[in-house]
């Protein structure tokens, strides 16, 4: 098929998008309880397409991976920094266990099968999907004092071992994290992700797309005044003992009349009462007959987020703020919730409000706008992404990833992935403190994350798939089988340690931590898809950062001990 080869060489992006389309189509196929998923499917299809012969620039892979890992960091930045401390000790131990068990597995298998230092280091790099091992192992081989020809041969073998095992090294973690782990713990990733999210939300239910409560907390009702004739608007509003209410409109003899606190209602007046459901229900029997509708009494309400920046409300308790808010200037506006770093606060009387907390206000547009100006900075919803903010974040992250710190002869670096992750975490955290900048709508973040990861994996398959298959065909299955052992044994050992010694009891959290400790981005992508929320991201971010250091150190150690 020379014409297909010609087309794909002229436009290799066609091969990339065919890999994505075919991979996600295959990934939807379910075999009993096993489902390959779009990321692993894209890798499989890309390996198949690579046999035709496709040349695709390495920069495409770097860009796609940077977009993926930055989006992941940006989404989880606030939660990540909240989780640091003694609570992250388990993740540190987990990453260390995987690195040590990986080193031991590589050394044992190399000695049993007679692999040389180069192939052993390459299998470690590909089997553990840590590309940095290639560099550290190659550098260590160059310092062995061997003849130049032998050094070149061993360094070439590093690349061969890597090419054979890296492609298939992505499947093992997916199988373990997405299929074996839930089977072992007898629970699903999605169920435990919802459970953990609910606990983080302090018991509040997070509504999904299209969901709403059958009995909303805030309601509006129409009443024709009978029993309440002769009472003022202020007296009616003050009579509620079960939550604040406000009279928003009054119609007398088919004419809307001006609303004032001292307005005395007459029999036959129609009033629109808005407020907490319990308060409205409490007053219903003291007002008159409830009406289904009345011309001219419809009222549009607005819900708007406001960042608290006014010093008058900072470091004050909810009780103090409520006393201050009793002023007439706050009439008709209700606080439906307050979030700090993206997480809801329980609004107890002694809860202290801090700078940057986000209050959600409900009321008429005029009332909300007036109160928002008094409280802080109005956060206007937007579907636009702040490319100035995020472009700077990605550039700084990639710049940090270039930095190299040397411990003797061992170079340590975050790499582009680690730098972009760190930048995403920091810029995501800073965004929660300054909500007027750095907007990235959830659909935009989801697209970056999904396209970045699946595209990265597809490029890897297109670049290395042909070489990996040909090497396996030439050398038999020995390298491939050793690679399978290196892929699976450290993962299973770490899984057992995490489950029975470290006592991980949440599948979503454990799967995130395990995929990060293994530096397995495709597996993490599938875990994230199964979870349906960002719960696995925080443990992944911690163990992934540690894995970049721990696994990079394996290169010189494998060369030294094999």
C-alpha cells in the first residue's frame, strides 16, 4: 500500500487522528467487565498504523503531554496543597516501594536471563515507563571505562530495550489500576470517587449536569393577602422564625406599587414572597390564599459568585456577618453557599470567613449587584479561556523542567512533564485566590486533558510501534517477556503493600496513587475517566512527582548492579 504510506508521510496528522478515532471506538467495546478504554485503544491502533511507516515530529508528543499534565495540575492545585503534610506519608512510601521493587525485579530478571547492562536499563526505562532512565543509564554506561565500541553497543541496547517494552508497558498499569484493583477491593472506582467527593464536600451533594433538587432551598410563592391585612412588609419579613424571607413585589388592584418596609398591606393585595423554603412555608398560613400565578408578578432571579475582598467581612464569623447583613442594604439577597479553594464551607455561626472565599449570592439582578459591590469582586461567568495566564503557566513550567540538579554523576530533572504539572498545580492554586484571572471553563480543561493524553500515547505508538514489533520478531519473546515481568511485578507488589500495609481503603484514591507511583499516565487517564471527578488527581500528583525522582535514579543503579 505505497499510496497510504505516501499520504501518511505527507500528512502524519491523519495517522494521529485515525489513531484517536479508532482507539476510542475500540475502547468502547466491553468484554465482560473488562473495557480497554480510549487511551489504551489509541495506543493499540497507533502501533498497528505505525507498521505502514509514519514519521511524526517529536515536538507534537511533547506539546500534547504538556497540555494534558498542565490541565490535570490546574484542576487539582487547590486540593493538592491542602493535602500536603502528614496525610501524604502513604503516597511517599508507596512511590518508594514501587521504585525499590522495580529495581530488584530488573536486576533479578537480568541475571536470570543473561541480559547485558544496556538491555536491562532499557527494559527498566520502558517497563516502568520512565524515559529519563535512558539518559541516566546511558551516562552511567559511558563512565564504565569500557572500549568505545562496547559503550556504543550497550547504549544502543538501552534504546532497543526501551522501544520493545515502552509500548506494551502502558497496558500493564491500565489492567492493574482499572481492572485488577477494583476486583481485589470489591468496589468500583466511580463509587469510591463519589464517596470521597461527598466527604470532601462536608456531606453536601454535588449536583451533576442537568440535576436539580425536587425541593429547592430557596423558593418563591404568591399569596393573596387575607389574614395579614394591616401588617407592614417589615413585620411580615420579621415574623419568619425558620429562615429569612423577603417580600419582592406587591400588586394592589392590578397595579404594581412601590415596595417599602413600612408599606401596610391591604386585603386583596397580591404579594410575591421569596426566601428559604422553611421560612416561606412557616408564614404561608398567616398570609392568605396561595395563588398559582398572577400577571406581572413574575420575577427573574440571579445567582452570582463573589470573591470576598472587603476587609469588613474578612476574619469575621458567620454570626457577625449575619448581624451586619441585617441592614436594609442587604434586603432580598441570600447566600446559598461559600467555598474556599474550591471546596464548600459549612456555614456554622462560628465559621470564619477568609480573604478569597467565594460566596454565591441569590436574588434579583439589582440586589445581587448592589451586595456584590459591598462584599468584594463580582466573578462574571465566561466561556473564554485566559490564554495569557495559561500560556505563561505552561511556558514557566516547561522552563522549570529544563533545570538539572546533579548529585555526583546522577542528573535529576523534573522534565517537561514534571515542570508542567508543577506549574499547573501552582497556577490552579493561585487562581482560587484571584478568581478574576486565569479562567478556564471545565469543558476546555477536559478537552486539553483528554486530547493531550490520548494524543501523546498515540504519537508514542506511531513513533515506536514499528521498531518494537520488529525487535520482538528478531529477538524472539525473551525481551518482551522480561519486560512483562518488570511491568507487572513491581505494580502488584506495591498494590499489595498499599492495600494491606498502608491500608488504602478507597479505590479511586488508591488507583490514582498507584498510577502516579508507576509514572503511568495512560493508566491515570483511564482512572480519571472511570472516576468521573478529580478525586484520583491529588494522590497521583504526589506520587508522580516522587516517581520522577525515584525512578530516574534507577538508571545508574541498574548499570551498577547488573
